[in-house]
C-alpha cells in the first residue's frame, strides 16, 4: 500500500488545483469542462487509493470517506457525461450508495461505542450517501433528468466531493499542510469555499430560477441522462 501513497498525494494536489479553478470559471465553458474532467479523474484516483491505504490500519472513517467521494464524483460526472450502458451503471451506483450508507451507520455506531470523535461525521456521511442513492432512484424511475434539476444534481455532488477533499487536506492531521501556507486562521476559507459556491449557484438556480452563466454548453451539447 505504501506504493500507492505518491499517487494518492499527487492526485489530491491535482484535484484541489483543478477543483478550485473549476469553481470560479464560467460553468459549461471550455476551461470549466477541461478542469472539471481533470478534477473528476484526480478525485477518482485520490479517493480509491485513499480507501485502499486506509484498509491497512484499518481506518473505517477514511475508507468510507474515500468510497463516498468516489460515489459522488462518478454520479456527478455521469450527470453531464453520457457513456455506454449508462442506466445500468447508474443502477449499480445507486446500490453502491445505499450499501455505503448502511455501512457508514454501522461504522458510526462502532466508533461511538469507543468514544471516537469520527462517529458524528459517519452519520453525516450516511445521510448524504443514502440521500444521494434516493436521488439516483428517483432519476432512474423518471427515466432521466434534464434542465435545472440536472445542473443541480451535478453541482451539489461535485461540490460535496470537493469539500471532502479540501477538508481532508486543510483540516487533516498536523503536518499535512506545508508550513509556507499554514495559517490556522485562514484554513477554513479553502474548506468552506466549495460549500459557499454551491449555495450561491443553488440559490440562483432554485430560488431566482436563472441559468445565466451556467446553463449554456452543458445543457445543449450533452445528451439527457437515462
């Protein structure tokens, strides 16, 4: 597993760089799509290698965080990307989300019995995973998703995954953040940015019902998710 660590670290760095660029570029534009794809690929590598490395301890919290991040990135990506057998893949991911949610409940109970502080995040992860799987079921039942609901699904899943990556880096174990950028008072800013950006766009899409600056290329060029 130690051989995976360099890939995990490199993927994590690339995911943060691509992710922050994608957050602040025109949604659906060329730069957003390219950095978004780079973010998704880097996150998939980072989350899976992180989950594998965590099996050595074993660190149940890190395993669930890695698998949950993988789930949200892939389902968020498939919302705006069409691949062969997409419906079948979406069904498998829905099952993945439900199973992972149940596993997170068990892990939270196990950690709580031992007085571990990671118990509370496990319950949050469980709710997010099961909620995401319910969203998958509703999408599959409806035969697809398009319009503002499609953008909303892509947005919150990618931003949540970005938040997990940022929190694990900036709020992770001591020594993880290089000293040159380690300013404790400023560390919450990069962690909370994905949530702030997500809430901003959700407000514009769901409350103000405007798609300006976000719903151009992504809506017209990609086929409906089915």
